C-alpha cells in the first residue's frame, strides 16, 4: 500500500475498525474511506454495489460484523448468521468486481471445533462440530474464509483472512447483555464497586438513569449488587485476549507486507486453511481474569460463579506459529491492557 492508496475500512467505528483507522492515520495514510451504517448498509447489495462502483477503493479492510458474547450469540442466532453472511458476501464480491488489489477479511477463532486440540492450529478448521452457542456466527465466518480462498483460486484475487482471538480495547462494547466477557466483567465489577461505595451519582451517570432504586433493580437482573457480582459458568474455561491496537497493527502489517501466496506452501496439492490466527499464544481462566479485574478496579466484594449457566468452550487458545513466522507478534500483555481499558472506560 502507498500512503495515497484509496483504502476502505468497513466497520471503522467498531473495536477493530477504529483501531485500524487510527493505526493507518498514525502511519501517514491519507486517502481513507469510511461510511457509517446510516450512510451505507452493507447488508444491502445495491448500496454496496453503488459504493464500490463509485469510489473504487484499492484496498479493503472488512472489519464490519454483527458481534456479541455468549448470550447474544445464542439468543439472536438468525441475526448473526444472516447479517454476517450478507455483509461479507456483498463486500467480498464487489471488491472482486471492482478490482480491489487486496482485501483483509476479519473472522474469529470461534470457527474452530468445540473440542479442537489446544492450541488451535489453522489446519483444525472443519475437523469436528462447532460450539452450539455461537454456531451461526462461526458458520458465517467460515463461509467468509472459503469465499476469500475461492475468489483467489478462481479469479486470482488477493483476499486474506485473519482470525483474531478474543479482542478488547478502546471503543469496546460494554453492554451488560450483549458484550464479550472482558468488557462485561470490567463494567459489572466497576458498578458493584460504585454501589459498595454508595457512589450513586456515578452509577446513575454510567447507566444513564435517574432513579437509584431502578438502577439497583436493573443491575440485580445481571447479578450485580454492592457485595456480589455474578459470573456465568464455573470460571474454569480458559480464554486468550488480544489488545485491539495490537490486532490493528497485525492487520496493517499483513496488508503492507504479505499476500495470499504467503499463507500456504507451494507444495500443497489442495490449497485450504489459508487463514491466519492472530493472538498471543497465552490464555487465562475466567476466574483468574475476574480476580485480575477485581484487583485493578479495587472492588472488595464477592465473585459468585453461577454454575447453572453455560461455560461455553472450555479452552480456546490459538497457535500463532504461522503468524509469527510471517514476522509479527503482539506487544501488549493482558494486565497492562486491562489497566488501559479500565482507565479508558471510566474517563470523564
């Protein structure tokens, strides 16, 4: 990519997209295209076709997606498979039709089988059944990987798929119902601390409510009181977390320095599993994570593990050998990242 190359970031307001935008701007890229959802509905084929035909981007970061945690994935199953399939089908196809030089498609490590060996290598894709709670989302992302591979093999495109582990960072989703585990724990423990300190004005400000009685009742539905925070499951599942700005750096590195041909061996007779895992190669249990957040936030109440709720996959750790071999590794460790994110969340 040249500094003047026309680059389109789909999903520039999201966790990863905003970090990619900031990374590119910091490196001097000055011809970046962005559109909000109200300006361009990526599930609408006609709108996407018109956008690509008019703007003719040279490079595309496909970071737009409908995402959420275990609750949202399980409840809104149809929304997750439909919206993600529509977004990626439209953007990938019209990138091909309009001669985009390179596209980076972002997926998720939930594409791997529920009982995949650990750490998860790219070659484990489609070797067993998926975790039930996020199966629709995972199937959509697997389709995106295969779409990129297929357009490369049939049409000679240069579309690369990357599968990040659990991401966290500035502009994260802190919604108590729909967010991922790390930001959800930060917010729940922070609110419990405020209740414990009788800092009701800060509670109301956070929740955008005007009655502390209603706020307390609302928080109790999520297992948050001044003395206790409920956490779904046993706390035993292990998860890997990557700072979103590290993820953005990896994406820009790949777009600047690597091509589809770098993702597989020329000796392979069947080209598959060309996607790249992006992660740290290190994981932590949910219980250890919660205790770390509790310490950082400064909350002295109880953490209660509700074992009647699902754990999800017991372990999801990426093998990042392939990515490291291409010349990139993470820089922000988890404790440092949580401190940075907590500071970002409670900023005035």
